[in-house]
C-alpha cells in the first residue's frame, strides 16, 4: 500500500469542502483505492486539513498523478483553493512495510 498525504492551511472551509469533494472523485477515477480528509484536532497543526490518498503501489500513484495533474478538475480545484486562501503546507508519501 502506498499513501500520499497532503496537509493544508484552510482559509475557507466551504471552498475546501467543495474542492476536496471534486478531488476525491477525480483521484478515485484515476486509480486511487480511496481518499479521506481529516481536520487536525490537536498539536502544532490544529485546524489544518489532512488528505490521505491510498494506492495499490507507488507506480499506480505515479500514473494517477500524471492523469490528475492533466485534468480540468485539478486545474479547477487548484484555482479555487488559491482564491480561497487554502494553502498546501506539506506533502508526504508513505510506503507500507
């Protein structure tokens, strides 16, 4: 299992919800087995949102990343997040061992 995680500082929760609904559909349509969103409730990143996108392998993720980044949906949610002040803080990639 390969998991891509993205942590965002959220300026507008309604816009973030709309954008992430579109992101979930797009990632799953392009090879993700699932995508979840979480809000951080404690620690240094309290209030920030975390997304976990699961794939069968790193290769599956790489193919999906290429397809998603070329999609009109990606361009849409990227523009919406920028306008709303939702800013990517960190990306991490996890490999199950």
